[in-house]
């Protein structure tokens, strides 16, 4: 079951995620930058590279608003959020796999 599903060319719902450390605690996003990446499994390049919005820094909550080109291709995609901390260190979430994004072909 995907973490989020939407029809091709839809831009709602936005993707919302709570980023967690391996111990289950929320990632503190204060002073960080983030990048959202999404690709089809096996692809060498990301279809989507965007910047999510931090909704609640201390609780690790971000959301990504879809651009029109993000959802124009049906398929089940792998997604992740890279966080760059002060000093340039990067950690990717989830760090034990991917978010699953299903873009379902529409009838129109």
C-alpha cells in the first residue's frame, strides 16, 4: 500500500511526512535545508527534485506541494527527503527504504 496515492495530473493531496531518527524520535529541522526526490524504481535519475516546506521544525514535519509536471506520469514511485544539517552533513529519510507514491492513471 502506498504512503500517498493520487490520480495522474492531480496536485492534491500534498505529501506530508514526519521525519524520524532511527530511534523513533522526531528530527529537529531547525537550521536545516531539505530536498524532496522521487523516481521510478530502477531509474538512474529523479523525476522530481523539489523543496518541501517545513510545517513543524521541532517535530520533524514537512510537506511537499506537487508541481504540474510531478504527477503527469502514472506509476508507483520511490521518494525520499534529504536533510542537510549545519556543517553540511546529510541524512536521508526514511533511512530504511523509501516513501511509496502511487500516481494512478486517470480516465480523462
